[in-house]
C-alpha cells in the first residue's frame, strides 16, 4: 500500500492532471503537490490492476482527501445512511421502516437534457445533421476538443476535502450473459445510498467482472471543500457548471455539478441507455427505455411484453398493474429499462438491468398503483416529496389518505402547506428510490440470467386527441416506423415546462447513444436476420380525452383489458381489422364487461382524417428537419404508405 501511495505522490508532483486534460498549463510543483488520499475502506492493492489504474488516474485529477471502496454490505449502507442523517442531508421518516427524505437544492431537481452531451470524433456518429437552419433535438454532440476543455474547467481538484467513493456495480443479474459491469467514482454519499438500491453493488460485482473491461463512470457534485457558496438544504451541487458527458468509444461517463437522479446515478440513463444502446448496436442487441411485464391469462398461459413510454407516462403503473379482469395475473420484471437479445432459438429475451425502482412519486397512490405504494413503505430514499407531521410522506394524489390532524411540510420547507398556497407539496419530479425485491407482484423470473421471452412490444405516449386506444403494426417494419414517429406531451422528468406535444422516437429521444437514424436502421436490420421470431408490435394511448377534457379510458387496472386483446393477437386470434393506421380491435373483441359505466368506444377508436393528415405532415417535417439524410428508406416508405392510406379514407 505504501508503494502505491508513493507512486501516487510522484505522479501528482510531475503530472498533475495528464489523464484528463493534456492541454492544461503545467502544474506549479511548489504549490500544487498535495498529500496522497487516505484509503479509509478497502484496499487498492486488492483490486484488479485495470480498476486500480482507473481510480488512481481520477484521483490524480479530482484530488480527494479519502478513498472509500464500497463493499455493498448492509453494515456499510447503515453507516452511510446514519452519516447522511447526521450531516442533515436526509431525514428519517419515522412512520416507516428505514425510509428517508432528501430535499435537493431547487436548482437541482431533474435531468438536464440541455447539458447532457455525447462526444465522438465526428458529429454524425452521435446525431444526424439537421436541415439547414434547424436546431437538432435528438441528442447533443460535443467535439473531443471541446469536451477536453470543458472537463478541464471542472474536474481538477473538484473532490478536495471530500471522499471519493468507489462503487463497483452490475447492471443486470450477476453472471448473466446479458449483464455489464460498471465502476462509478463519486464524492456523494447520497449517490452511494441510491446506487446500493438501484444496482447490484459491491464485492460480488467485482468478482463477476474478473479481468473483463468495465464502463467507467466519474461523478462529482462539483463543490470542493471548503465551499465558496452556502448549500441549500445541505445539498451540494454546482448547477451553473453542470455537465453530463458520454464517450461511447471509451465506454466512459463523466458527470459534474448535479447530485440528483439520472445526472448522478450513472448506472441509470447514462449507462443503461446511452452507453448501452451503443454497446448493443456494436454487439447486435437492444438497450431500450421499456418496462417488462409478465401476464398470465385465466387459462394459465403466460407471456411477457416490453413496453416503451416517455418518462412519467405510466410505465411504473403498468409494470406493477393489478388486473381487474377475473383470473388474470400480472408480474413485474422491470419498470423502466430493458436489455433484449435474441437467443439461439431466435426468441427475443429481456432482462431488467436495474435492481430498484426510481419512480415518479406524484400521482402514485393506492388507486393508481397499490403495488408501488407497498414497495416503497420500507428501505426507501424519497427525494423532494412532502413530509407529514406524523413522519410519513405526501405528494399530489394522496389527498384522500391524510388524516385531518396531520399537517404537511412541502418539499420547499413550507410548513402547514395547503393546496391554496398555489405551490405543489411535492416537486412534480419527486422520486422514490426503492428495492425491486420488495415489489408485491415481482416476477419469479426477474433475475433469470437468460432473460424472459418477449412476445409483444408496446409503444405509447400521452396523446389527448386523435390517437386510438390501441392498434397493431402490420409487420415489423411498420412497427419500427410507428415507434420512430411517436409523439407525446412533455413531462416533468426533464426541464421542460408546459404540455406541448413533442416528438419522442421510441421514447428514447433524450437517451440515444448514437445517431438516431442509425438506431432506426439497427432495429430494421433484425427483419433481415434468418431464424428470428420477431415479436408483434403495438401502440397504445391511455390518455385520449373528451371534448370536456376528461379521460375516455378508465385506465389503471383496466389496462389489462387492452393487454388481453394484445395477447390474443399474439396467439393469432382473429380479433383485429384493418384501419388506415394499423390493425384495430374488431367490434366487441375488447372485453369491457364489468366496467362501472358505458365507454364511448367510437370516440376511443375514432381515427379523424384531418387529424391524421396533419400528423403525417408533422412527422414528415420532423424526419426531414431532424433526421434528414440519415432517415432509413424503409421509414420514409412507411410514412408515404400511411399518407396514401389516410388520403383513401
């Protein structure tokens, strides 16, 4: 150990930040030599050489005071939670077992898409070149030169006075051929606590890695000690300098300035989607923004579906659905991300690479998602929700569950909060970070190393007008087009405001790890590969509204009725008829028995010609503006065919 630290000191003196920014001015050796960090947990010499080298390179740059190699034990987790409580960064919610509340700086509350970049040697590897005069919206590229400069302005010395935590973690079941290993370095104990929930973290991940390579993840809150500016809510962050970067060729992520959500839990969107989608392209599989759900019908026949919706559009609610149809059983494999690969028999198999749920809290209730409510009543970290005076949590949607003598403190610290204040009790993007193992309807095969077989892929979004409740793609190519043309209302999961209808291909718009046109082609290419049993594809829309603005479909558990029809189609039942946009249910084929009131089926399945002609033009403009020369010919042909069918209505 002493030899390692002596080597560190020599490198520190002669080579201050060579591993990060070669172009930075030479170090002043008389003033910038700092003592080597103290290893307070674990042993560097016990790590695989390539991991040790990565850590020491980043130690050179970030200059932490201490190094803590996480072992993933419960003892370590308890110690960290207690320290976070002592530091005032989290507060115990006494109504539950081992539940905690964190309040962030109000400037650090969501994914920062505008500050999230991917760096490749050429722009076109990351994003299509948009039509002249148009700003690109499907990814943000940064040149290697600009990235080097940006990182050099941020990371050197960023962990002074702090501890660098080394988090080995597995995305996916340990030992699964579909899983990947990452190493995250962070100066945030909150991040460690959440990564413990969200990933398979610790010594077992190191053992699973062996001598294989790993995804490199570096994160800092960007506030070396002593801080020059006071913290808000004991939450260190640096929103003015926030930057989330990805280098796919090196399988590397470097995130600075934000301590929250997908900006700091680098196993989530950064690794599991942006980096993984590029790995998937290179290796011939799929990394997708999808839930995975097992469904067993009354006859005992079980099938699995994967479903893709934009953030905050009901993925978790569907993944944890409680069926209302008699005899049905639904079991959750995952609520957000699916890694899928065709096996030797040509079946598409999927794993959930995550180990926990990072769910949107507002709107979650015993009515909308009782399984989620049971899941997060213990061992959960809540962030930016409101607090009840009896030690419980509160957010919008739980109004009927609050006793009259209980008061509420909002996420902004406003005591005796009431709706009349005009401000939400919980931030719209407040979250619960909770272990998947606690989910009451968790599928027994959720950690099957081979994955579960997928029979249907479902796409959807929030479309108040024009889009029917459910329709089936004519074939694989048409299904890829439907996913490529997806549009949905914006949500609070990112920094957008309002309810504009945005294009969100595959519900992946913020998460593509490479050129979206090439991504479309990657999906299309599977139809050319012999021996594959391609799943059927569908589009759903639970959110269609009446002229009075009320939802036409009752939703929640009643979505099983739509899934019932989808699985009948997977079984080859003759329950569909042609329409201009796809195959829709035949009259009477959708089971609506037992619903409280009559449904306006005509309104739910109406396909207005004027609406769809406008939709075609919006899609065409989007493809021409954003994807331009990289749009696959098959997608263009599908759009032309849709226009012809709409005209013929």
